[in-house]
C-alpha cells in the first residue's frame, strides 16, 4: 500500500494539481466531452469517435470506447500540453428502433422463423436469440442470466397461447422419479423359463374345482330363488286369473239356463262359494284333481268313488270340498281364523245355501276320510243332517296334515228371492 500524498492549503499536489490540464476549465471541458457508450448514437459512416479524443476506430472493435493512452494522459498528466478535446457530436435526435408488429398467438396460417416466439424457461431467462440483431437497434443485448436452480433446463416451448399456457401450467412440477427396475429393461426369458412362468400362471386343479363348485351353488341358488318366486307369487296370480274367468263362465251359463243340478263332468264348475269374513269368492268344480281343479285356483268337490259326498241341494248329507291353503290362489289361506257362527254361502243356479261354521279340527292325517262321511266323525254332529266340510293342508306351505272345518246349513234361499242377508250386509 502506498502512503497518502501530502496536501497543502492550495489543493492537490503532484500529478493531481490543477495545472495538469493547462488553463482553468480544461478538465471540466474534457469531462463534458466524454462520450457515453450507452447513449452515443450510431455514426452514419459506420465509425464512432474515440471516447477520449483518440483517433476514430471502426465499429465492432472491442476497444472502440477505451483509450489507455488518453486515460493515462488525462489522469496522470504529460510532459507536453494536452491535445484539444474535440467537441461532442451533435445529438441526432430520437433513435429509430424498428419494432416488429406482434404476431397473433393463435392463427390458422403458417408461422415463419422470424415471427416465432420463444417462451422463457420456468426459473430463468432464455439466452440471446440466435442470429444478428437488427441493424437499427443500438442498445447492447441484455446479458444472459443462467437458471437459478440446479434443475435441468427444459426445452424451449414455441407456439401460440395454448402451448404457452400448457407450458406455464407445468411449471413447478417435478417429474416423477423413475425406479431403477423401470429404467432397466427386463432381460428376455429363455424358452424353459417362459414355460415355467406360463405353468405357474395357470390355476391349480383345486382352484378350478372350487370355482366350478361355487358356480354350481350360485346357479342352484338362483334357480331356487326363481322357483320360490314362481310358487309364492306367480302361481297365485295365474290361479286367480283362471278362477275369475271360471266364475264369469258359470254365471253366464246360469243366465242362459244351463248348469242344471245333476252329475257334472270332472273339472266342470257348477257352484260358487262365498266366505264374507275372508272376502273369498271362488268357483267350485267337480272332482279334486290337482292339475285340473285345485291348481287352477278352484275348490274341488269330493264326488268320485269312495270319496263321493252329497250336493248342496240334497235333503240330507255332507257337502265336502277341498282347496289350497298356500299357492295356486290359496282360497283357504285363512280358513283357520273362522269362528263358530261365521256364515259360508254356496251359490248354485237355483238357490243360495247358507251354512254357519260350527267346529274345527286343527290337524289330522291325510288318510282320515271319516271327516267327510255323511255324519262327520269328530265334528260334534250325532245324527244325519245337511252339513258342510272344508279340507286343506296344514301346517302352512306343507302337506303333512289336514285342517278340517265343519258347518251346518241354516238357510236355503231361491235365487228369485234375492241374495241372503250374509251377502247383502
């Protein structure tokens, strides 16, 4: 380090004294004559003056505004008088800068190389554009600023507003790291290894058998569900439709004068039973055939062989009928709820026969035919009369036993006199 220079009252000494530039004011004139490299306009003839009074240098020389000799002479003095400082060049006025008109971001036309825009990187500015700058611009290019982060620079995105928007939307997202296994391609398998892999991928016989058994059980479950639905719902719908048509048919025959009391063919309807308490109106057909009579929603009259019983118009005997308690119309579904005195009306072509419920046998064997004899066993009747017997299955949804309900005729009313009181009320 050099020692500080001595000073006196008159000012700087040595090479810094005022007389280094000659007359008073020469230093100020020299400073004012300095050319500013940022504001100096481009010369017309392609050359610019030396910054500190030196000879002119052609444009493009890296030392065009720096003169070491003039710097040393101006600041440290010289043996001879300094050369006159040239006057500054006149201001040519505002600089002319050619501005390229903006190109629409979204266009249907083709873009040329000079109108494409380059979107800056996410965290830094892009480098200087390739190619020389326009001749009219005199400002120096802005220095390149590298990205601030250590992330690899993304490729510049070119295009319109949509592409720039997608590029801006992806800023700040880091790509998912790829594992080494995903980056490294798997080695091809040999033929033996491929066979072993295919064999291992196949299911074992136990797995196949379990699947087959499971599918069989599922199929059986579906079939059982369909069967239950058919038995509990569809058979009732179908039987009620058939029974309703048979009732209408019987009434039409009566209106025409047909259906006289006598012997009827198996399956032929000849009467209609009314149970007001259960809201039951069901036709009665000859015979107890399951398919032709009972499954069609009708009641069957015991009228064949050893099971033959009396008809309602007979002056003495037991008029016995059978019907389903569940499914197929289930006309006797709630017959067990009848109590003594409840009316049961049998309608024929010529008359209405009213019975009153007297007793019930909750359970008996299906082979016990004594319950339909002229004087039913277990009914409480002890002498011949005009009786009614209803038979059905019990418990519900089974046919293990039979439920028996008995009644006794209390009124016989011709059709010409109108309906009995039990049906009117």
